[in-house]
C-alpha cells in the first residue's frame, strides 16, 4: 500500500489528534518538571540550534519520502521542488524557535509548557496557508475526505509534539555546552596557575 492509496478521513484525524494530545501531556509534564524559568532562560541558543537540527532533519526526511505522494500535488512547479529552496525555507525554523522561546520566557506560567503550547499554535497559520492558499485538501488525493477543521485539530497537538521534542533536544545541547565551557575554564585556570 502506498500513501496515495490511503484515504485519510476527518474521523481518523480527530482520533489521531486525541492520541497525539495524550502523548503531548506526558511530554509537556516531563519538560515542565525538568525546565523551570531559570533553566529555560539558559536554553536561548540551544533552542535555536535544536530547532534547526530538528526541522532540517524532519524536513529532509519528508522531502525524501513524501515528495511524490504529498508535496508534489500542491507544489507542482519545478522551482518549488528544488532541494535548495526547501532547505532555505527550513532555515526559518530556528528563528521561529527563537521567537517561541522569547515569548514563552516573558509570558506567565511555566515557560516550558508555554513554549510547547505556542508551538502548537504555530501550526495554525502554517496549515491554514496550506489549506487555503495552496489547496492541499483539494489537490492531495488521500486528503480529499478530510475536513479543514480536522486537519487543524490534528496539527496543533502534532506541533506541540514537535516543539516539545525541540525543547527536549535543547536540554542535552545546553548540558554539553556547559560541560565544554566548564572544562575550558578549568584548563585555562590550570594553565594560568
């Protein structure tokens, strides 16, 4: 069975949204316990780096595996098929990660939770653009039975999962960076003494 042979219905997307939201609850609770406000503020550049790594890896995987069965249906222009253009567009995600981090650090509540929820909301304009401007629900055969609302309902928890994963990736990046700085400072101290 290939992807175009599958028919994604609204009901499937609603159930997928529910299952993904349940996964999100576990991920967000984990991050909320591990990342308080002071630690979150330290994750400034690690979030930017993790955003770039995550979205570049995810985007390249999608480009390689689903171009013909998904994107080619609503981006048929050969200029849109360029890997260079695709990668350029993915470079926007570190800036989006920085913006989400900046907002989450300034809004009330646990910034890790806020970051993930804002990431979920980021899915709305992106998917609305795909639905309204690019006509993906009309052009992609396996999405023709899905309603716009069900696509958006799934997109929000999907992106909470993605941006929660980015924040989770930022934690070891920050730890490695701190370890490296500590080790370098220790070496400089021993060389000076």
